[in-house]
C-alpha cells in the first residue's frame, strides 16, 4: 500500500473514531442535553445562524484582498463562487482539497493556478494565526479549567506577538522560508503591509462574528453569565478552539477537535449538558452556513460555466 493510501486510511479512520466518540458522548448524556436543546429559543438559533453565515462572508473579503495583492482582482460574484464552493473541501479528510478546488475553479476564470493556490494557503495560515492571537486571551482559562482572570500581561503578550508575526518584513521572510522548505517557487512579489493588515482585520471580524453567534446560543440557556465569560470564554474561546481545529489537518473541518476545546471552555461557567447543547447546535449551524453560501456560489458558478464545461 502506498504512503498516500495509508494516509487516506488513517484520516478516514481517525474521522470515524472522532464521530463515534461524539455520538457516544451525546448518547450517554442525551436526556440532559435534549432538555437544554428544548430550552433554546428559535429566535436565538436564527440570530446565531445569521451571524455564523456572515463569518465566511468576512473571510471571503479578506481572501479577495490577498488575491488582489498577488495580482488578480476578481469581482465579488465569481470570487464568492470560487471561495465558497472550494471551502466545502475542508469536509474531506486531508489538508489540500480546498486549495485544489479553488485553484481549478480559478483557472476557468484565467487566474493562474499557482496564484490561486498560494492565496488559499496564505488565507488558511493567516486565519489560523489571527484566530490563535485572539484565542490567547482564553488560554489561561482553558489551562486553569476555571475562571482564570485575563491579566494585563496576556493582552500585552498577544498584542506584541501579533505585531511581530504580522510585521510585513518578517511575515514575508517566513513565507519565503516555508515555500523553500516545501520546494515551491517563491511568491510573485512580497505581500504589502496594507494587504496583510486588511486581510487580518477581515479574518478577525469573521472570528468575532462566529463567536458572537455562539454567545447568542449561550445566552439563550444561561442568562446569568458575565461579560468576561462571553468575551473571553465564548468569543475568544471560539477563535482558539477553531484555530486548534484547523491545525488538526487529519480531521476534516476540525470536527470533534474544535467542539471539544470549546466545550472545555464553556463548562467553566455553565453546566456540561448546556455546554454540550451549545456545541452541538453551533456545529450544526456552521455546516448549514457553509452549505448556504456554497449553494449560492454553486448556483452562480454553474450559470457561468465555472464548475465544468457542461455546467
């Protein structure tokens, strides 16, 4: 058996184990979790869905900034088609399907495959970096498994680390080193400071929007939570959990990993059953949001023959 096939077997095996563990945990606590799900109001779920759907839109705008800085300005409609349809690749075990799908669709728009692929890889890396920097604030709480206060040094450390890693000269040097290690050609030109800042701001907006969506679900079950719980434990905690999930490339879309980290943060201020209900609904809404935006992108792409010569 070849190495690639072994990796495929490992990835699907790991996905199966994660899903079995999730189903087993839900079944064991289903009575309590189902009661919490019944308490969750429909207006809260709908509001969370709107916020969750807005998050990938913000990510799209940041992705377009990177692509334009590398030399291609795509109008919003075709960009959305390429980005949103390609994003469905994250649900396939592996780490390159999203990038490959976007590169193939971009080629039909006369965007060089390499440029599109580099944009996709950079977007993933910057999204993880921004999510991690936001999530640093929640890290003490996660490690302490309780209401660890956010001290000034944590905020200062996050700001300094973010400023250092996002410094254009250093970031471009790190990207060049990474491409050399991967034996890939260097960027066509260095990323501009403006593109880096704008992209990261849009990615941060995406993390915050999705985190607020989770916070809405939390408030529908626990109205006595503090502002610190919502900001640190939910919004920043969601960014941390999602960044960790994206780093787990063997599991598609961070299934199980993101949810587990988020649950560990939520149980610091709410019952396990309520935290589980929030995590389950948040994951479901994320999938629905991805399907909604991908459906819109697929419709446009099919109408403009972006998905195949016969589309």
